[in-house]
C-alpha cells in the first residue's frame, strides 16, 4: 500500500450523520409507515447528460415506461437538464460582480431541477403513465435539510417521515413520483441545495426509506470504468465495485459518485450504474455493493508492533531503480503498512515481525546504488488509524491531533494522510494514551 499525503477540505461534518442514523430513523418510523414489499421497487436517477435534449428525454421516459409494464414500482430522481446548473451559476456570478447570498444562489440553482421534474413528468404522461412531480414549494416535499445553504445536509428522520407519508402511497396506487434531485428545503421553509453529488444523495435516501430493491443511476458512461477514458483510452468497465473501494477513487479526485452521496447509500441496497444508450433499465453496468460508516473513529490498524526503515541518500526518491528494488525487497520478505518519501529519504513502515532477511535485502540495495548512503531502523511502533467518510470535511484535524499528542509528550514517528484516513505511528508503550487523546480530538473534546 503506497500512501501519499493529501489535504483536508475545510467543511463541517453534518451532525445528523452517524453510522446508525438511517437505521435508527427508519426503525423509529417503521411502526407508523410500514413499507410493503409485494412488488419490486427501484429508484432511477437520470443525470443531466441523460436529459440533455428532446430525444434523450424521450428515451429516458421510454425506459421508465418499459420497466413500469413489468410491474415494477418506480421513483424517478432527475438532475437539471444538460448544463443548466452551470449556466445558472454563470448568470448569477456575473450579475453584480460580487458573490451572491447563498440562500439566493440556492433559490436560483434549484430552478434547474425544478424545471427538469416538470419536463420529465410531461414526457411520462406522453407515454400514458400516471405520474406526480414534487417541488420544494409543496408541504409534501420530502428532502428536508439543515440551513447550510449550497452544501446542505439532509435531516434523515424528517426525510424518511415525509417519504413514507407522501411517496410510498403513490407507489401503492401505481403512480410514478418524479423528484428533483440536488434540491432540499430547510426546516424554516427556504429552498436549499445539497451540493456535489446531490441528486445521488436524494436517490439513496429515497431508496432507503421506501425499502427499494435497487437504485439505478443512468449516466453517459457504460458504468464505472477502470480509469478516466480521457487519459486511458482502453479503460474497461468494472462489473462490480465495493463502496470502500469507490471511496478510495473519490479521494483521488475521480468523479464517479461523490463521497458525500455515498454516506447515504444503504449497505443492503445495490446500486447499478448503466448507460443512457441502453434500451432497458435491467441492462448490464457496474453494481456498487456495501456501505460505509460516516462516523469518524480511531482504531489500531495493527495489533502487532511496527517498525520504520529509513533509507537516506541524495535524491534517492527520484531514482526509480532504487525505489523499485526497495519495494521488491519488502514484497519478498514482508508486508507494507505505509510509505513516505521526500528528496533525500524513503521511509517504509512494516511489521516488526519482518525477518532480518528484509533488513539485509534493504542494505544490499543501498550498497548497489550510489545514491543511497545509509539506513536507520526505528522499532517498537504502534500503528493507529483515524478513518471515516467526512474526515475530509473536518478542518484542521491533522493539526489538532499532532498538537494534542505533542502537548502530552508523545512523539509522532510518522503521519500519512488520505482524504478519508490518517495513519499515525507512535511509540508502542504510548499507544493507549495516544489512542485516548486522538479520540478526544475526533469527539471535539479539546
């Protein structure tokens, strides 16, 4: 595992999200609004590219009509048509020369989806289907959020209650609800937007509340690809991918599904990504399985002691032969917990149980390459991990962790970061205290 440093983005974590929130909120409302499972239920989300012109809108409506004839109960979530959201942003930002108020901006941006639901409901009616679109101006609007406008967080219990009360009965009557994705309404009635991945978030919340069998995301790709085809023309479609793996791709900046949306995916409801060029919603695509915890937690990443092997030498990190031979030595004799490199050093973190053969092989690499001068070994390390989706939205957490450990006399022998995890190496004897202090930081007990 090669780990590189990354930056944590300055946003706050929605307090309504914990690993058990959806389960608790659903259970609380279950007795009042039981969801019957007599028919297959799916939530279908159409992205903007799938609704970019008249022909694509008609094709999308035919997909829904075909699935409806099979007896499937459907909820449709739609994004803004084509590039309408980008166009609205451009109009608002150039209107006065200064940034608009976020509540005003949300009210404007929501018009893309609010228009889209009306257009798509009309297309469904042209197919002879019973349908009802939902707009945030209605009391029945299902996605209720906090007031963090432009990046609002759904309040799950309120969302589930609204969905059970106003969407589930339509399914039982054979009506197809059409919901504007990306859009919410605050508890005081103002239009909000959920931010990046907002339409997927809407689809996932609705799916969980209605007890859907599946979510289908209709996009302009055949599914999730092994690489960005703009850079790798022969990228292949993945048949399946787990959410935990998908989060890693999202951390690297790859735009499949935004990590905020994935927090709301029910682990028991598969998500299938298909192309808008298909003529059936059951078409092959990429199936996304599993779920993720949105709680930030501190764990021991290994129950065994670790050690750090530092190889020093002028410019060694820029010599691919040195790095390749060092990695080969590790692969032959141990596993790799982490790697850090700068111009004059490379540090490997490995289990302390690694054999002396590993140390001998690393030293052999040093003697073979003039750039590498010497090695040092730091044994007796504990390997801790801070993890959780939402970690990247916690400003200053790395600084608070390092300050908290420093103020208590604990030395950090290594800290490596990705957007959804922080790896910390401390002395084995101080691991319990370090764990407690890091938990205090995560819980905000400074």
